[in-house]
């Protein structure tokens, strides 16, 4: 085999890594691999010591255990010092030489390479779809997908801690209270605590946290969420979750009631929320027109100046 060809391919992969990093900066999406220890700590993941031998999709490998800075998210090499090893693997795979399976940790739907980073990099460059692996399963209470970004990891870490404190995923496994902004779970826990106090007074007996949690979900969260769905509010805020809109509508409705001194229907609060904050172009244009009209009206009221 011509040695110059693998060298050119490695140099092309190195240039590809540079391009991926530039595109990452331009798009605001990280080109870095996920680091296993950081993800494990953020998500409070637990190793099961359950090992499986199977083929895994290369597209789901998004992290590394010890070499997360040596490759891009697409597993393109960042270091010239990897050339010799990379070329050796390339020649072996190209000649159908049997290599041992890689070793990975699986967290959710994401795989982290413990051994075999070069093999993953070369296999991706060869256009392969799957790779043989020894898979160590790691449990987490939150879903994790290969495309996750660092800022999303921080949010998922908050969600993992919320699930640990409340046990929501055990009591109500169908519930999905993910949000897209930090610091929101304190508001939810505050609502559950207040609802528990209400139940104690209403039922005149002790109420466990789990009972209060289920009652809050069924009697407070779901009814308001149904209103949000029927009003079509979620369509007005692309990229937001239902829980985002639930919390936002709760806060907005409370603000309106404090300002107006009267109870506000959910539909009215939802409509006002959309009118004031929807990022859709037509809504933004409507708000600009209103402000322009208000500015013109104010100008007409001001004394004429020479």
C-alpha cells in the first residue's frame, strides 16, 4: 500500500478538524468532545458494571474518557503527534484487518470512548456506520443525546438534581419537566411545597411529599398545560418546552393580577403573554407598530416648539 496516501488522508483529517472548529465558533455550537467525568458528575450518573458486547452506531459516539481534547466532536484529530498511530489504524482497517473491539461507556444514548479513540476516528473517515464495542452501561435519570451542547448539559444537570430531590421520575415516570433556562426548578419545588401545605389544611391530615407531588402534577400542572396546548401558545415560542411555558404563564398571570388587582383568566394571560413576548416576526412587527403609534400620539400631545 502506498504510504503517501494515508499521510494525505491524515493531513486532510487535520484540516477538517480546523474547519470544524471554525464552523463551531461561527455557529455557536461546540466542536469539542464531551468529557465523561464532567458529564458523569453533572448528571449524577451511576456505573452499573453491566457490560455488553455489540455493535454501536458511530454517530452516537460523542465523547471520550481521557482524550476529549484530542479530537473534535466529529472525531477528527487535533494533534500532529497522532499521525503515526492514526495511519497504522487506517492501513489495518482498510485492509480488513481484524482489530479488537473498542471500549466505551454508555450514558443515555451517548457513548464515551475509554479505549479506541484512533479506531473511531479512522472508522468515521472510512464512512463506516457501526463499530464493534465492549459497552459499560452507566445509568442516569435524564435523557442524553449525541448532539447535546455544553450549556444544555448544565440544564440537564439541574434536572438530574431535581429528579433526585423529588423522585418525580419514580413516582410519575411519564412526566417530562425539562426546561431551557437555568434556575427554574426552584419555582416548581416551591409550588409543590405550597400545594402540600394546602392539602394538609384541606384534608386535615399529614400529606407525604410523594402524595403532594402527584396531586400537584394532576391538579395544577396538567390542567394549566392543557390550557397552554389548547391556546396554541407553544407554537409562538419555538425552541421552548411545555414546562417553560407553564412557568412563564404562571409568573405572567401573577404579575397581571397584582397590577390589575383582579383575577385573570388563563386564556387572557396566555394571550397577553403571546402579544408581549412572542418572537415570531409578525408579532414583533405588531409590537413595533403599536410603539410607533404611541410615540406619534405622544408627540402630538406635546407643546409645539419653535
